[in-house]
C-alpha cells in the first residue's frame, strides 16, 4: 500500500461534525484539450479563463461580502489575543495548529495574512470547495481583527511533519522511482518542458512559505489536504473575486497527473527543515 504514515484517531466530536457536513466541492473542469506532454487519461484541461466573474446567484452573503477588504482596516494581529480565540479551532486543527486527523490542514507556521485571508474568503462565501460547509459557520462571526489575531497565533506555532511514502512505483512513466521522488523533483526543479516552475520558488526550499505575498507554509502539510487543494486548483474554477493567487496555482496544477499530485502531496507531508527534536534527543 502507498501509505506509510500513522495517524491518531480523531476525536468523536470531530468525526460527528464531519459526518454531518456536506461537501461543497466544485468539480466541473473546463472542456479543453489535455496539456501537451501529459497522459491523455490523466492530464486535465487548461484553465479556460483567468477573469471569470462571480455569478449573480453565487452563495455570497451580502453582509459578509466585504470580509476580505475589511482585513486591510485591521491592525497587525496579536498572538496572545489569538490564543484565546483559537479554542474553537482546536477540535479540527489541534491546540497548536497541528491536527491529528489527516483530513484537516496544519495551520501551525502559516503566515498571519494567509490564515486571515482564507478565513475572510470563507466568510464572504468566495471559498466554497473542500470543507467549506464546516468553515463558513466558524468564520461567519469573526471580525477582521479576530482573523488577524488568529493568524498571528498560528504563525508563531511550530509546524510538525509527517512521513513521505517511499513505496517503489511498479509501472508507468515513473517506474522504479520511490513514490515521493516524483514530487520531490517537481518541488525542487519543476518541469521546464511543460512550463511548470519549481514549487520552492514560492514556498521556499523547506516549504516554509513567504509572509510577504502571504504564500502558505506547506512543509509538513497533511498529504490528504494538499492533494484535495491541488485537485481543486486543477479544475480551474473558483468563486474568488480576486483570482490572482488562485490562477498562479491553477496554471501549475492543470498540467499535473493524478500520480504527480499524489506524489507531491506525499513529499510535502514529509518535508521539514531539520530532523525532529524528539528524535535527536534520543541519539
């Protein structure tokens, strides 16, 4: 099996919450030809447009529509204030932003502005994929300052890491490579022949992200979450009014095969700056 990771059992309350939630995933891909050089059975169609307007009937709450714009009016987040507000996040994301359930993303180490922006997108109804059904009611009562404070708290937490899948690929174009090595190559070198840049160009060599343009910390991120997000980007569809950051990822992801997305997700999960302190202390 391609899963060498070990996960703790999620809390009963969290499982009940997930079972009750309906996914709002958008799954309609553009109907265009596959990207050049990619297998026809796996390669997705190119993004049809980078300026899709928000539909008139999009599920955007009028009272929350300006949630993203409101962030610019808030001051820098206070991590101490954020710590008092993060209790509601703990059931899914863990007390310090490191969840035990693989379906929820790590928030520890994320740039403040990235966390705040994603919360605002949930509140405004612009981010509707994945587990938006869970996140929208959590984000709805938050003020812009609450979002900045939560972002500041998680930015100060130390991100953990999982284990990359080292199963040898038995067939296909990557036969003989360890599963994570396909993603490792893309992360560090991209694929110039297909115009795919190296992931580390934006996310850094250890996946630590970039707080300037608020690119997320992806080193150690849960592979199931990374895979789901890459698949969302690959569809090329979004309700975000400002598509700039979405389209950066959509252009990259639209050319990735299922195997490449899975491998990248696995490699990123095991990526961290140095060996775990707990392991080092036993030497």
